[in-house]
């Protein structure tokens, strides 16, 4: 038995127009999603910023318990408090951008913290002030300065710009601490 149809297999102008509209709208949706997705630079910044912050928090927690120097302990307290607040903001922003960031230091930074943890007394204080205070904040200031200028996502760019003054203040504090414990 053979079925016959009365409709033609030739597309009508209406079906062509509907198909074209769907194709255009699909393309617009895909382009809109791609335009809202952060670029590679922005993702890299977020990952490095999370690593930097988690490293400072972890090392400063070590300093809170290991140091007997009141200035070092006070600096460490500030670092834990301030960087925890920024880390929470960063995690929320990263999640909203579908970027996964770790709240743990990288393997390289864990090794640095372990090395720091083996030191005692004045040597610990000097190394903490130099590595976590000064060096880490110099790197963070550069990272956030660059992102405040180069990030393509406006929210990420604004986060970097908003956080930068506090990091610069931390660097000033770290320089003063390094001078003090270096004596």
C-alpha cells in the first residue's frame, strides 16, 4: 500500500523565513553566551588571585601560632582577616562566571609554607615578612594592577580595581614589618 501526500516537499517562503529566524536567533543566543563568558586572561587572573590569597591566609595562620613577635602576629591577623574576606568575594564572583577556583594554595605554595613552617624564632619572622609579607604582596599588586587594566569582563576588572588599594596598603605594612624584624 502506498501513501500519497498532497503537500509538496518544496519549502515555502514561510518555512524558509521561520528557519532563517530560528538560525539567526540561535546564533545570537550563542554569541550572547560567548560574549558574557570571561576570556582566558580573566580566568587565569581569578585562579592566580585565589592561589595568592589562599597562600597568604595559610602562611599567616602559621605565623599566628608560630611567631612570638607581636608585630608579626598583628600583621598575620590582618592578613587572615582581610584575605579571607577577599577570598569569599572572589569565590562568589568566580562562581557567577562559572570559573572554578581553589581555596587551597597550589603545590608550589604548599611547599613554600612547609619550608617556612620548619623555621623558628627570628629566622621564621624574617622569612615570613620577606616571602609572605613583601614578595607575595608585590606579586599580588602586579597581578591585580594588570587585571584592573586588562581584564575583559567588567565585573572581574572592577573586582581587581576595588581590591588593589588594600593590597598596596598590605605591601606598605609588609615593608615596614620586614624592616622591623630584619634588625
